[in-house]
């Protein structure tokens, strides 16, 4: 293996979120020194995922089929549509077991400073999907970052204008936490959204 190939591996690993130069080097050296079989498996899995994974035609999440298993599941409540930013957000909601409706994955959030507008995150597709005559409630489950709040606000206005009920995920103090360790913004929202 040449130094160019090793540097190429380090550079590729740095594409992962949260991975800096040192972490990428450690991973590359570990794979090459201790787990070449694992490195080949990783390479094949990445290649396969890139070749076979596409967006669901209905909700935009990742799938290998034209329509994902969640959208095809007749046990899901089609009257509820939960809007999330990413497939990872959808997976987290699914793991909670608390939601039995359908999803729409934006694949991002509005960020005017970064040049990300409504067309970039599929707002037109969302409005068409939500206006199918079956959806009654749209649950906005975007993040509580500044961009997530802007996205939720913009979507809420557009969806309400079409006569849909729009709700937002509640936010507040996490279960099992102590108030003295919770950030002030979370405490303020929890107090304002108390029930």
C-alpha cells in the first residue's frame, strides 16, 4: 500500500461527522493493522448501500424499494403525518414506540445563511403529500435548533393555510434530570408549555 492510498483512506474517513484527522488516522491504522477483513466488509457494505439505497417515493426516507415498509404498513395511521429532518430522526421516533402514523423526511432544514431554501428540503412534496385528503394532523418534529424552529414555523404556516391541524413536539425537562443541570432555555420552554 502506498502513502497516497493510506492518505486517501484517512481523507475518506474524515468525511464522517465528528471525525477529525487524528480519529481518522486511528481508524485507518486499526483497520489496516488489525482488521483487514473488517475493512473489506466495510468497503463492500458502503458500496452496496450507495448502489441500492434510494428515497421512498412517498416519505423520502431511505429504502431499497420504491416505497418503504413504513409507508406500505396498513396498520399505520394515515391520518397522522410526522415531519422529521432526517432518516435518523425517524429511526429515533420509531425506537420510542410512541408513534404509529406515517412520516415525511425533509432531508434537511431551512437555513437561509447556508443557502438552503424550501425547494432544497422538499417543501412542495410535503405540501402535496399532506394534502392527499387522508392526512388530518401534521406533527412537526424538527429539531429545536434555530434552523429547526425556523423550518417548523414556515411549515406550520403553509400547512395551516391548507386547513390541516398542525402540532409541534413538546419540549421540556428530560425525565430523570435535575433542574440545576438543565439549560435555561429548556427550563423556560418547559415552564411556558406546562400542562
